[in-house]
C-alpha cells in the first residue's frame, strides 16, 4: 500500500512524509518530494527533512532506527 501525505504523530510531534510505501503493514520506503520549479528545492533539503523524520518519528522509519 502507498500512502500520500500520511500524518504521523509520535511523542507529540506531528510530521507528514510525502509518500510512504507499506509492505505487509510495515513502512518500508519513505519518499520526500520537492517542487522541481522551486529554485531552493534540492536533494540536500530533502535529505535534511528525512533526517528530521528519522529523529522525530522513528516508528515510521524502523529500518533506520
């Protein structure tokens, strides 16, 4: 199953990854999309946002925890 804009609340922190791919109910892939038309959007900013997710909502990224 693929979820778009899934809201995850963990330890009072509310985050919304762009795309989460679940396999057998487990979150296997988290994708952070950036606007290609935005000159400030970069792979680095997407990476930083994923690192924020990793620290804030580790249940959504169990493979990296």
